């Protein structure tokens, strides 16, 4: 799990291009290729926006569940769930991309 700045993933982010770059850079670090999470595609980037409220922390848990239990959460769009939780808690639209991984 890597927490990334809101400019990479977060409220108002409409492209995952920076997230892809960030993940590629992360995976190039020495020794990372030997990690189980890298081998199994369970490396996940989460927006720092998710850790600013209880609703965001719940959204982060949904994102992690999606990675850890893909079969159980196959019908869950983690980014959509995060946006809905954050919108409900703040009262303002929270559209964006909050979670990214290779699957």
C-alpha cells in the first residue's frame, strides 16, 4: 500500500496517468520485484484524501477489500464507492479517482 498525494489520486482527478507513473516508479525500486504483493498484483495506491475523515477511512477499507478479496468484491467499483462515501459525508461532490492498482 502506498499513500499518494491528492494531485495523483483524489477529489477531481479524472485520469489515472499519474497513478500509473507512480506505480511504475514504485515497482522499479530495488528488491520490489521479489515481494509477494508485486508478484500477485496486489500493490495498491490510495489517495491521501481517504485518510482525512472517517468516511474516507471506510472508503479506504473498501478499496483494500477489493484488492484482498477480488472474488467477493467483483461487483464493487471501489472508486465509485469512495466518491459516494465522501460525497455523503461532506455534502459536496467528491468525484475523482481515489484508488489504483494493476488489476
